């Protein structure tokens, strides 16, 4: 009775931020003799493709380039695997709502003939979005484009009433700056005006806090890339 061949290949699944990118860059330099600037540029280009929300690139290129084959091979070597799955979960803001975007990228490098231009990486993307409690699988580049268009239209539809409320709140806040005492008394006796003023102040405070957080995070990412 014939038995199926045993697959001894090692596979690992990692979150994108769990990858030891500094070691990957070093492996590209020592293993494939890339210049440090070229190695960092290759990694940064991969970052741009992977981190972009609803990116059709992975569906359009089921067989990646020789450069990416070396990059994925370096990731596998650093993490002691023959193939790798990279994962990320992010949120796309759509006005007051958001879409949860999940990408699982299964990458199988050609582990032989890395130096040959015909060496390529097999890429199998698993992309899904969750909105209003429902999850939808995306299986082609065309579906990615359609979801992008849908997201844009939904964002516009949600933004119109939101912008109307924002402009009303801004108008109330401007009056508050001119006549704080009078408007405070009015706001205590008029629910919509009081709510508009409160929401605007809370929103400004929230935006300021998010801006500070994003700035600090961006500075850390730039420092990590330069040190990597």
C-alpha cells in the first residue's frame, strides 16, 4: 500500500512586525552581496506593497520577482523556515465607521538558484474585509478595485452628514470664542447647542492626541528603518 510522501518543509506564520527586519537586511547584504542602500530599498518597497490597504499587487503577481525571491528567502533563513506566511490586521476609517482589513500572504521562495533571474517566489494572498459584523473574502485584483471604489463611495456618503454636523459645531465654537459667557449660558439651556460645543471640543482634543501619537510612531518607524 502506497503512502503519501512526507513533507519535511518547515513553515512559519508571523505577524508583519514580528519579522526581524534588521537581520533580513543583513542577510541580503552578506548572502546576496547587495549594497546596504539597495537592501534597504528592497525591504522598503516590500513594506509599501504589504502595508498599503487593499493592495491589488499581490493578486496581479502570483509569481513574484527574483528580487522578492531573495527577500523572502532571507526572511525564511532568518526565521528557520522554508516558507512563510506574513499577516497583518488594520482598520480603514470610513467616516464614523471603519473596515477591518486582514491580509495573510503565503510566500514560498525558490530555495535554489537564488542568483538566477528566473528564480521566483510563489505568492498566495488571503485577503478579507469585515464591515458591520460581516466578513467578505477577496479573491482577485478586480474585487480589490471594486472594494476600493465601494469604500470611497461609502466614505463620501458617511462624510456628507458628518461634515454638516462638523460645520454646525464649528460655527457654535466660533461664537463661543467671541462671546464665551453668553454662549455658555445658552448651551446650558439649549441641548443641541451644548452638545455641538461639547462634541467639537472633545473632537479637537481627540485629533490633537492622535496627531501626537501618529507623529511619535512615525519618528520611531523612521529611526528603526535607519538603524536597520
